[in-house]
C-alpha cells in the first residue's frame, strides 16, 4: 500500500510538471501569454476574412499622420 501512495504522488507531480510546461496552472487556469498565443491565430483569420486588416492599417496610418510621422 505504501508503494502505491508514493507512485500516485509521483504521477501527480509529473502531471503538474507537464501541464506547467504547456502553460496550464494547477487551478486549471492558463498563463496569459499562452492564452494569447492560442487566440491570436483565430483573431488574425477572422480579421482577414471580415476585412479588419484594412481597417487596422487605415487607423494606423491615420494615427501616424496625426503624430506627424
């Protein structure tokens, strides 16, 4: 019985280490950078499909003109 408890604890630590390597915290929450990396590709595709890329470029150029660059 004592050997089983030790192995179970070791497996739990290994699982936590594997999840931490991916960016998942023990409470089930992801690190903010991992979450951003998961969302950004979808956001880029949606922006391209619905024409958001042109709007962002237009806004950036407008801001650049306003700042005098």
